[in-house]
C-alpha cells in the first residue's frame, strides 16, 4: 500500500484544535510542540523542502525554523538531502526531509472477534511485515495476553528499524488516554490498555476506537479531506469516526460517532408495512445496527434475485440517510465514507443514503455532499492505527 499525496492546493492540517475559552495557561513547551508539529506535518505531506519553504508554509520565522530543523536532525527524524536542483538566482537551497523509511510503527486491528491482525509499517503506510493471532474465544485478561504476545512478535521478528510506537484500533468506547471504558465483546471495562502495554512492552502505545482510527487512516493516508469528514464502519456493528478541521472528534464521554444505536425504525415504518424491528444488542428495537451491520446485510440479501437484493439495500440506505442527515447538517460535513464490503455498500445503498440526506437537508449543505466507499483496502484499520502513532508521537495527521 502506498500513501496518497495530499494535493498541493490543500493546506497542511493543523494538529492542535482550538477552544472558544482557554482552560489553562499556554506554556512555552506547548508552543514548541505545536511548531514542531507544523514542521513535521509540512515535510510529511509535502515532501522535502528548504528551510525557507518551511518558514513560508508555517508562518514561523527563519530563526525558529532553523532551530527546529537542527533539533529534528539531532533526533534523527529529519535529514539534509542536498542542494535543490533549480535555476534560481542566489544561494542554492538545501533540502531537508523526514526519514520516513528509517522508522517503523506497529499497527494492530482488534475489530475481528476471532482474530487479531497486526503489521509493521513505515511512516508512509507501507506494510513491511504481517502477523495475526487467534483469540480462540478468549476475553478479558486472557485476550490482553494474546494482544501482548502479538505485539512482542511484531517487535522482535517483524520490525527491522527503530519503532516509534504502537497503534491499536479496538471496538468499544475508549478515552483519549487509551483506557477502554467499555468493550463488551472483549469483556474489557475501565481497562488502561495503552498504559499497561506501554509499561510491559517499553514502547509508546496508543489505543482508540476502531472507527476513529479508520477516519484517521482515510485522512492521513487515503486522501480524504479533513474539514468535515465522517467514516462509517460497517462490520460486526456500525460505528463512525469524525474529523473536523483536522481534529478527531471524541465527545465528552469519548462516544462520538456511535450512530449504530440511533433508532431508525419506528411506529410510522410499521404502519407503512416494514417488518417488526429487530432487538439490538443495546436492548432497544429498531437501531441502525440491526439493519446495516454486515451480518444483517448478508442475511437480508443472500438468496435473493439481484433486483430484490438491490431493493433491500436501497431500503437500508434510506435508513442510513435518516441517521446521517442531522449529523451532516449540524456539522456541515462535506464527505461521508462507507468502510466495509464494497459489493454491499457501493451501489443502491450508497445512492439511496445520499438522496435521503439531500432530501432532508438544506441545499447549501446537501448539494455538495459526497458519499463514497473508502479508498483504503482491507488494511484501512491498520493504516488508521499507524496514523494514531504519527499523531501521538509526532503531531502528524
């Protein structure tokens, strides 16, 4: 897998969000970290640049840029690449670039209930080595042990470069510190997974909800815009990750994006002839997840003629549009990506969802909305986990 180059007319994202009311004193080290992030983001997304290019792009002074580049070179993250070949008048510029191939990240996808998937990746998202581990029905502490062993295997036998961190995409509600607040299928509750694995493995570990990591992956490696992006993941359940103005949205309870448990079937649908809504795992009837999960889609389409299958998928797409419309309108989203089997999502389901959202939102918002399937392949979850490390360790998104 290769990284998509961010278009030159799209400004490099700013990795630090803004609040309307400051909640703490801004310390000098915060400013230095922010400036460091600006430089690394420019180099990551735009490639080798001169110090003058960096100053113009970031708005920082040349003295500040010179100091930052010197520090990054001493850390081994950046290297001087020689003189830029050009015919400009004046002193030739020396290019500097990130040493993206000289470091590795570990990425682990926990979305599958039966098997954990892991990979060693370069900073640009190229998979170097793969490993997997079967859970064999294990949950709780036993499942953590399987995860730990998989990470050790990747560290010892897969990585041939220094590893800057481990990113893990997991089902469940997960706070910014990497504490799994609730992941019922894993029997993990209030589990400080990131801190525990960091202490055990000796490498910085970052853990986030798998839908959030998918959103980061599409934004960092898949070429998706970050002004208003939602990635809807369709698998065992249904979730969503949201990126606004280059910042991942988590919410006060770290549960932003839980659209799978929005009720989309009600009494009006029953009077219109829809079947009785199914009981959801959350204990309610008529949740989007009971219609849009992978098992529900396959159950509803298997054995049907193409025309009947398309009609079923379009019906589910309309329900998805009902759930998406208020979110798209409230956040002014410009792009919604569907992550899952394209043979089920890309066609009648996607078309019906887009038409429904446009019917239910004002033209200024709905007319330019794009709903499409994700550009990353089955490694999308791993790419997102790698992006989690880049964001946490380097401030790159």
